[in-house]
């Protein structure tokens, strides 16, 4: 369901026995470069966690709905609990990187019958992300539940990162002597110049961390506020 090559890292939330991510992990690796450390799982059941780790998979968290990574995921493949599929897919879209893709197996009713505000928000976000949906009957042995196969690609962001722009002006752009760039590139003492580089890099890293954290909290707050209306 996912287009190759995949963006890394790859996540399977609510992994269970890890069948989905195992299938990806054993796909012909000639189409991209990755190793087993690029595959992450989330699972709340301790026995299944032990089984996943026994397969050599990395389990990074327990409850997916409380998971808030600092770095977003490039690819997510998931088969969430059918009774809570909308909430889990919304969470996946929130932790998905710009330009990343998610493949999900949902109860078809989640898409066909958007009676709740949560489902309506999900459909709106899927449409914004450019998605495809295929409905299938009798997809699992022993059940006649209709499922929806969802494939969504998150659009690349056009948000300007002020921290990165400031860093470029400080470190990279030597054509702006009026900025503090001149303090670094104009410094003849190599040791002092290295210290200035280091200080600028540390300061930028701290600001970038704050910017990412504030952006994540803002997105979480907007989604929580919207869901509270349901």
C-alpha cells in the first residue's frame, strides 16, 4: 500500500504481532537503504512486546495515543483497533512528517458513516493529505466485516523555519556583513572563531528544539479542541 522508496523512520503503532512491519522489513531491500533500526513499533500488551523484541523489532512506546515524538515519522503502516480507528489514524497523521505517507486498515464504517465530529475531522484531514480508499469485504478469515484500506500522503509544508533562516544568516551567508556573521567569518583567531561557531550552533539547536516543541503542542491543542466539540 505504501509507495516506494519509503521515508524513514518507519512506524507500526498498535503493532500486535508485528505482521505489517515484518512484511515491510523483509521486502527486497535493493530499492532503498535502511537497516532494522529504521523500523519502530508501539505496543501496549507486555506479552506482545516481548514477542516483537524477540523478532528483533524495536519497541519504543506502549500507548500510541500518548506518543509524542520529537522527530516525526516518514512512513506509518497500521491496523488500529476497529472501535477506535478514527482516533488512531488522526494521531498517525499528527506524528507523520511533511511529505510522508500512512497506510491504514480501518473498519469501513469509519469512512462510510462519519456521524461523529471525530470522524468528520479525520475525513477532512485525509482530503487535505490527498488520500485513496479501497473498500474490501471478507478480507479477514472468520469475519465478514468490511474494511477500508487507506493510503494518504501528507503534503509538504511551506511553513518558514525562522530558526533555520537565522542560522543560515549567522553561519552560511557571508554576503551580509551587517549581521553577526561578520563576527565569525571576520575573526582571524581560529580558536576564537571555532568557539563562536560552537556557541552559535548550540544556541540554534536549543531554539530549534523549542520551535519544534511549540509547533507540536500547537497542533495537538488544535486537534484536541476540535475533538472536544464532538
